[in-house]
């Protein structure tokens, strides 16, 4: 379980070595010197040899030290460690189906969603304009740390064990916080059984974001229903795994302006999910015609793309305007690539004094 120590003449040579050993995501990394790794282990408040779980498909043992090594390489600050640790705990949960997710030909990647006070105390993790894009250090490095764990502990190597036919940019990093202050709903994690003042990381394997455009009209009595229809088209059209396999979960990221449509309609998260579930009951005839080898499985005229409304996760994030995002998912493996939530443990976190990087 002990990480192997490497030696190089200087940092440039060390970087070349890490690339040659296929220990990176293809981008330059921060060299994980022992001092840098020790600093993040200390920040975690946990023992370096503490086992967090097993990461497939290589079945590598994820220790705190190994996770800290990935976090250093990703450019994480010590403050981010509780979120990185929670994200790793989520993906090693058997319900997440990490081995199968890494090995599938589908373009799925874990999206890390942060709720609660840790959005600020362990970041800040962006939830507004461009939250899934460049310019946000916490979002970029936390998501990247998880990916580097999946590469170096889980053994996800493109074309060898990571069999995604094309992949998507979220496989570099895929992390954001919920804009709880802009939401008409209680925070996402409260719908998953946690208290509002808990800090929680939720991870779900998703495709790249699919943009949904809608111009709302507060004077239109059908405003909410129209928005629900266009969201449903993005969630489960016949090009998605969810529609063809009729399994799995999906994420809806409502922009604040779109979220306000449901607030005006007095709809809560559960009623939005219920209606989206109803609107993603699809034509069996179309499924059989376009699904080809996946067809002839349903007896009724329509079938549900999702087993239950709870499989449609709904959160609020992004800037205010015309756009929301939906992220269909793979839906394969024994647990249908389900979402997993983990409480962020900040009690053990140790604030590390500033040290010169070396």
C-alpha cells in the first residue's frame, strides 16, 4: 500500500518521467515531492496510511498519502483536502460502480457536486458564472485530483483499461458547487438525507453538459411546463443511454433564472423531478425502431427512461440567463452507475502554515 518513491535530477526531469510513466492526465503537474505530499496529508488530519477504499479496475488501495499525492499533482491547496477525500470515498463506494465506469466505452466521468459550508471553507468552490469552465482553482484542481487518483490508483489508462471511445473534457476535471443562495429549493444534499448545515460531496458519472436554452416569460401560465418539456428533451432523447437502456440517473443544473420559473410556479425539487420523470416516458415504438438491438423489451405503448423520479438529480448553478444544463449518464453496471453522497469530515482538518514550495 506504500507509494513508490521516484528520483530525478530536477523538476523538469521529474515531469518528463511522470509523463513517460503515464502518471499524468496529459497536462503538466506539480511534482509531488515528499514535503508537498506530507503537507497535504497533515492538512487532511488523517494518517497517511489510512485506507479509504479500493479503486478499480486495477483494484489499487487508496490511502490518504496516495490521494494527497494526486492532490499535489493536481495543484490543490491544503484547504481542498476534505473535499478530495470525500470525493474519493464516494467513488470507492461499490454503489458507484467505479470499475465498470472506468472500463465502459461510454463517455462518462464523475462530476463532483459540493454542498454546505465547505463550499466556502474548503474552497471557495465556484457555483456561478463559468463554474464548469476555466478560471476557478478549487473546481479545477479538486476534480483533477480525483481523476489523477482514478489514473494512478484505479489504473484508468486510455485504450487499455479506460475504454471510452472518445471521452469528454470532464475527464480532466468536473467539479462545481451548488448555488444554494440562488435556489428556490433547499440544498441538493438535504434531499439526500443530510442536514442543511452539513457539508456534503455528491458524485455522479455523467456525460458532458448538454445546453438547454429557454426564454422564460413570467406572464405565461405555461412557463414552467414549457421549460420542463425542453429539459426533458435534453435529458432523455433517443440519442442518450438513459433513453435506450432505460436505466441510470441524470443531473439537471438549473441556471438561477430558470430555477426562478419553478419558484414562481410554487414547484419544489420533488415536483420538478416528478414531472420530468413523467415527461421522459417515451414511445416504445420509437425505442424499438431506433434502439435496434436494445428494442422489444417493453410491453406497454410507453416506457420510463428513468426507474423513478429520484433518479433525476436537480441543482442550481451558473450565471443568470437563458441557459441551463443537463447531464445524462451511462446507466450501466450492477448499480446503474448511481449517485453517491458522502459527508465532508472537517473536524480532523488541520490548518497548515504557509511553507515555501520545494
